[in-house]
């Protein structure tokens, strides 16, 4: 029986980051992954392939609709979807192989198969051909999540599918119906809209992007409508079926929709089945998540859990933070995650980036705040790149001026938001941000101007 200090189940951003950090700290680490490629949902069928498709489809849209503004005249812009899909797969391949090399470099033992806890300190790897029993001082569960099913929606793995299918449609659907106006629905809905599909988004709530700052989400909806996405809000989908070559989607109180393809994107559920948790007495909560206490410890001694299986935002970088904190705490006794400084990004065009509290949360918590807003149309760099949609909002404590939240809808918001996350992590005030020199001309100057606006002293607006 092979013996390791730490056995990790799952090689997504949580699991592989934990493996590398633990190896750096001197542990003998093993990581069990059932898929031949490392990297988990994020690298294989999530963040990375979707961002590759978002980039390609946006370039296609720009070539068709925006190049002429720059004086670039193309005779005809044609789509070669097969090449676009191949480029996406190549990108995924390079990055997943990169994780393999990192494992080798850090001398992490990799097991191919499903990991199942069989007793305290024992994990069984069930591969296609053989079973291997491992002895572990510590076990870390990082098995992530999967698309949530919806009663009545009959997934056929082709026409009615999840994000996995929507990353690889072999042709542009004539009409795509997206169920759910969250991260996945808006990103992949945008991809296929840009490539020419009619896209209808059905959303149960009366708004898009639940949990995001209301004002920012409302502005996003207007922009996406201008791009041609159709929204039906307050539409609770009750069923979707394949009928011949088409699909029929039913929603309470609305006419059924007939379409070519359906993307179900109503959230994700933790992968906590078949892990043998009962063998060590771990009981799941009502959402099938693994309850944890301090330092990601489960109720079973020596068993830890991080990422999508424990609740909180289902984000790759949140899992990575937890991975480092959990492993460092195990080895050094210290490790911490600042959940107030974890950004969220929707990679639409413009992108939406958010960190810290929303105005709605501050109002609910009765926190007095001041607000500074700066429109991207007043930012010179945004003008030069012809991407003037959106704005930046900084929320600061009314008494201390400490930054409590930043919400950005703008080109490259996903990069801009990191500065705000650093500021929040360092406990910065809006004045700290406002007094920090920002290079000119950059989009980041708009963040500084929004910080200046908290004290009503923007320069360029
Ligand atoms: P989500 O939670 O972001 O959005 C799901 C949406 O579906 C919600 O608006 C919800 O109200 C709606 N909905 C639920 N039931 C419905 C019904 N019966 N009819 C109509 N609408 C219904 O979920 P998602 O978009 O599936 O994403 C899943 C997870 O993956 C999220 O937690 C997200 O954090 C993560 N993710 C992140 C990124 C990113 O960081 N850019 C990208 C993709 C996914």
C-alpha cells in the first residue's frame, strides 16, 4: 500500500493548487483525478474553453461590426467554426498539460481513477483496470461541482445540454434558448449571439445576474439587449424536450418556445456523491455540501474540504485561495482567506467585475456609505479603443472611507477589478486609491476617478 502525507481527491484549480503548495512545503503529496487531463472543470470544460470562445467570437463580431470604424475594410468576414473550436481545444490542451508538468516538477504522485475514502486515513483509487489502496495522514476533498439539473428539462447530451455541449456546438444554432441569466448563460449566450444565433434567455427572477450589484446588472442588461440578446424575465422554466429536429421549452405563464438548441445554466451542485464520506461519519448539509469548521476541517479527523464542495462562491480562484490557506495551515499553523476580497467576473463584452459588498448588501446591513461613480465614456483610453460603454462604482465607508465594494462594467473589467481587490485586501481607503498615480492613458484611471468621485472631486467628468 502506497503511503502519502496528503492525498487530494480532485485535480481542479483547488486540488492542483493544494498539491503544488503542499509539495513546496515538503509534504509527500498524491492527487487522484478520474479524468485523463488535469485541471478540472475550469481548465477542461469551464473557464478556459469559454474564454477562448468568448475571445474568438468577439473578434468575429468586431471584424464584422467595428473594424470599419478604424478604417479597416475587409471584403467579407466568414466564420470557420471548426477552426475556432480547434483553437479552443488546443488552448485547453496546452494548459492541462501544463498542470502535468507542474506535478512532475513538484514530484506529486498522480493517480488516474475515482478516489473514495474507505476508512480513516484510507483512500481507494478505482481506475478502469485496477484498484489501488492508499494510506494518508491527511485527506483533502476538492471534487468541485457539476451543472445543476432542472426538473422537466430532459438533457439529451446534444440539443438540450449544459455548458459542456454549448462549448462545442458543431454549427451555429438558428435559435438558442438559454435557461438562466447567470454567469454561464450570459457568457455562452453572448458567444453564440456573436456568431449569428438568435438567443433568448429565460430567467426566473425579475433581473439578470442575481447577487451582483443591482445598478450594474441593470446596465448590463441594457447593453446585452443592444447586442441582440432577448430576455424574458420572471420566466420559470418547467420543461424542455426534444421534438423531432427541434426543442420545445416550457415556462410557467408563457407560450412554449420552439428552438434549435437549449442551454441549461441554472447553477451548479457539489460533487459529493460516491466519495465514501459515510465511512468517516461526514454528513452533508441540505444542499449536499460538506460542512467545515476552522481551517476547512470536516467533522472527520484528518479530512479537509475546499472549493465548490463547501459552499460560498463557486469560483476557481476562491478554491485556489482556500487550497493555499488549508495546506499552509496544516503545515505552518497559519492560513487565511479574506472572503471580502474575492472578485467575481462575467467575461461578456463589456466585462463585469465585482468585489466586496454591493449597495444592496450595505443597505441591508445598515452600513453608511459614500459612492463614487465614473463613466467609461469620460476615460480617454476607452475612447481610443472605442469601448466607452459602462462605468465604475466605488463604495466607501461614510466614516472611515475604507473601500467596501467596487463594481465595474467596462472593457477589461476582469483585469481592472484586481486592483480593487488588492485595495480591499490592504484595507485601503478611497483616498488611498485616489492619491495613487495611475498611468495615462489607461482604463485604470477610471477606477481612480471613481475613487475621487467618492469625495466629489473627479477631474475629468
Ligand atoms: P448562476 O447561479 O450564476 O445563475 C443561474 C440563474 O438561473 C439564476 O439567475 C437563477 O435565478 C436562474 N434560474 C434558476 N432556476 C430557473 C428556472 N427554473 N427557470 C429560469 N431561470 C432559473 O449559475 P450558472 O450561470 O449556471 O453558473 C454556475 C456557477 O459557475 C456559478 O456559481 C458561477 O460562479 C460559476 N461560473 C463562474 C464564471 C466566471 O467566473 N466567469 C463563469 C461561469 C460559471
